[in-house]
C-alpha cells in the first residue's frame, strides 16, 4: 500500500529505544524526515547516524528533552523546527512507568510517570501545535497502553497513566479536528522491549518457576500466541500518520495479539 508519506516530517519522543526507536525506523523507511527526542544524546545521535546510513535521503536530527524538566520542551521543539522547517506528525511515545503493586510505588514514581505521560504529551502537543496547524496533513499519535482499558493490580501505575493518555487523545481530537489534525492512540500489549524481559523475570520470581515457563504462561494469555514486537506498533503508527487514515480520529487501537478481554 502506498502511504504517501515521503517528504513529511515526524517528531518522535521516546525515540532512543524500544517502541519509539522502531517507529522512527519505520518512518525513515517511508521516506519521512525525523526529529528524535530523548534524554540520552549519545544513544539518539548513534540512532540518527544509523538511520541516515540506511536511508540516504532522509534528514534526521536529535533534540534533547526531559519531560520531568518542562523548560526543556520549547527549546527542543524550536531547534527541531528550525532544522527541518516544520512538522506534520507528532508521535508521543516517551514513557514507561515501572510495574508494581500499590505499596511498591513511592510518590516520586507517580509524579515522574504523570510528568512524562499524560502531562508531558499535552505539553509537547501544545508546543508543537502552532507548527502542526500549518501542515496539510497534521497528525498526533499517542502511545498509550492496554492497561488504560483493563487496569492490573500488578502494574498499578499503568492504568491511571494510560487512561489519562487515552482521555488526552480524545480531548485533543475534539479540539483539533477543525484544524484538520487527526489525533489517535495506539495501545501496545506487552511488547518485546526491555520491559518484556523485566516482566518475565518478575513473573518467574512471583510464581517460583523458570523464566521459560513464565514466558510460556504469559504468552498463553495472548490468543495469537506471541509477544508483540515494536515493529507491530510501528506499522500501525505509520498507517495512522498516512492520508489513508484521514477519517480516523479520537480513537485507540489495541495492538496486543487479542490479549485484552474487553470489547
Ligand atoms: N513495552 C511495553 O510492553 C509497553 C506496553 C504498553 C505501553 N507501552 C508504552 O509504550 C511507550 C514506549 O515503551 P517502551 O517499552 O519502548 O519503553 P522503553 O524502551 O523503556 O523506552 C522509553 C522511552 O521513553 C523515554 N523517556 C522516559 N522518560 C523520559 C523523560 N522523563 N523524558 C524524556 N523521555 C523519556 C526514554 O528515553 P531515555 O532513553 O532517555 O530513557 C525512552 O526513549 C511508553 O509510553 C510505554 O508506556 C509499552
């Protein structure tokens, strides 16, 4: 399917690794110019170099941002806009609250989790908005999480934080439709980033079984029988960014192999 994204400009937060990295790489394959936002300059600049090597014509810049320091957002966005000349697509992917029971999570972790998403994505969207309004195909795509729909007591932060992200998605979609900007969320199920490895380890310890058995048990809850790969998320994000998805707004798509039980 021709997605017609060549020459568009995407800003991706949380681009240094995991899902954000896969999204950036998939955009580059479609010929999209990129601004990668993250805290780790060395990691992001190395990734920018790799993407340039593999996709000759694509422009890639890095801008340092830390959502726990809101004063870093405006300079990062301004620098990226100056380097690339505008923006068509904003992907808010930064995040990744720690798993744990209620008594495992101190206040500081709650504050960090909300500062990155959903508050961070609202701040980022507000900052990018004046430039996005100038695009002929404005897009905001938020990476939320299936726990926003089906909270788990074992990952107590993921419910409130991702529900907030889903609500932010709907609010932005309502507010920005008149500007022709679509706003959607993608809900990853447990995805094969470092977080999956942590989950297997935790499950093995809690159940007193080997990691192989823990992984088998976790996968038994997924109808499609395999872990979600970062590329599975990236494929949906790239589609939502394209003109093909022009009438989809204010919704959230689960990419979880069918694991979420609710309709
Ligand atoms: N993996 C899953 O199973 C899963 C499931 C549901 C939802 N999600 C969501 O998907 C998104 C990506 O998850 P992932 O598994 O790819 O996580 P990851 O591998 O841990 O990557 C998280 C990204 O967020 C960035 N980040 C974290 N805190 C930040 C801050 N204060 N300021 C700026 N950037 C910050 C990290 O940058 P640094 O390199 O600077 O740390 C990194 O690039 C998250 O929003 C997560 O909640 C993931």
